[in-house]
């Protein structure tokens, strides 16, 4: 699929769902606001720009200004474009939900196990995090043990359905403050997970795991933690840890793919809560749309 077809596909998709229900998530403007450049065009340009790896809003605007004026003749100034994007920041989360629902419908009868993990979206990293104060409504200080990274920002939690020979398909995507522990998030979502088998890292080991397994038939498999003072795992424990790590590897690959396609983990240019919502949910929506629609048609 060439870029013209991609642009048209995104625009028609956005228009269809905007007319149905997405319009309710966009801030209404005064009677004197110029709406000749529509919300649908704003969303389309952002998604298209991210998919085309123009990861900064300024890059998206410059590309549109230079090459897409004939497609978007009413494109406003850069400042106005950013303002419009921030005003519709709440539209990207429900758009992502719509894309996920369509993806789930195409997997009817799939009974593969679930994979669970999280990744950071950093507004500031390491020593720079101490001065960061952007989007305090959600962002705060956290630590990612996988990357050995101290950061100021948010954490994206994903539960994906395992698929043979390809990346897992996300069924749940949530965003919390950076300090929110993976296990605490799992405690909130696990009542919805009935008759499932879930693979996660050590953070998802819960003290009431046996009780939950009996009540929900929920089997949570994680690598074995060493007891205090224990130097080595037993052979069966080491084998279990190796198997679990191998099974859950695809979700880490999924995170790497999302980062490669969208640059989501670096939010250093974000300057507001609205901008953070656009950055996180807009890029996730772009990645999932590419996976579900454009990649299949290519």
C-alpha cells in the first residue's frame, strides 16, 4: 500500500468512527471558532505522521505543510495545529479501544494464554527526572527494572493474547503513574480474567495466588523467586523459570515493535497533560491501526 492509500484509509476510518461516537470526546469550541480544518483531519494527520515515523508534532506539521497542502488546504498555523490536537486529546483512548475491539472480533475461538507486562513512557530520565513537573495529574517518579531506568513519567500496562508465529494481540491496555506497581495493577484487572492462563514476570507473583486460582480458575505462571539466603534454584524451579521466560518473550518483542514504530517511550517533548494523552494513546492507536489495517493490506 502506497502512502496515498494509507492516508485515505486512515481518513475514511477516522471519519466513520468520529461520526458514530468519537465526536463526543472532542472539546466543543465557541461559535466563532474556525472549523474549516476539521477534527477528523487533525486526527488523520497525527496518525499518518506517527506511522510515517515523523515522531515529533513539529515534524508532522512540517511534512503536511510541505507535501500535503493539496490534501489539507485549510491546514492552520503550527501553533493552531498543536492547540487543536491538545483540545481533542481525549479522543485517542476511545479510538484505541475501537481498534482493539475490532481486533478481538477477528480472533473468535482463540484460546491461547495471556502475556502480561508493562513499559515506561519517560518525560525525563535518570538525573533529569528530579526537575520534571509536567502532567502531575498522572506522571510521577518510577523505576523500570528491565531497563534499569529511573524516570519521571507514566507506565503502560498490556495484557496480550498469545498468538502462534506472531506478536501477541493486546486485549487490555492501561496507563498509570510511573510508580504504580505491576502487581497492584494486576490485582485490579484479574477479577475479569476467568478460566485463563497468564504468564508474567516476578512482579505478578501474588500472596493469594492459590485462592484466586481456586475461585477463578486463573493460573498465573511467573519465574521462581529465590528465598532469602537461597543461592541457587532447584532444577525444577530453574526449568519452570526458563519456560515462563521463553513463553512471555513475545510481549517484550511487542513492546520493542511499538517503540520501533512510534517512539512512544521517549516523551521528552511533552509539555502538558493533554500532550501526554496525545503522545501515549495517539501512538498506541497508530501502532494498533498499522497492525490491524495497513500492514494486512500491504
